[in-house]
C-alpha cells in the first residue's frame, strides 16, 4: 500500500502543479478508491499538501523568486 500511495501522490503532485487545483480534492478520493480508510486518506492528503507547499517554497527561495513577487505588493508599488 505504501508504494501505491507514493505513486498516487507523485501523480497528484504533477496534476496540482499543472492545474493549481487543491491537492486534497484530488488526493483524498484517489486514496479512498485505492483502498485506504477515509481517515488515513484525509490525513495523507493533508500531509501531501503540506509537503508540496514546503517543497514549493524552498524551490522559490532557491531561485530567489519569492521576494520579487512579494516585495512590490507589500511596498505598495506595482509589479515591474
């Protein structure tokens, strides 16, 4: 079951990245359909969503793009 969950999570990560749909609305139903208990599926969807956000934030910070999107808005200036 762990391998199935990892494969489903990787596929959901690609779908979420391509469409910007929330991971919980895709991942939880797929995990339930794969035979996981609903409580475990929802918990897995929460952990998956949180880990995707952490990885995305780290990637933006590594590329130094996070501050270019946030700074102009917080300073009251329009984006260049």
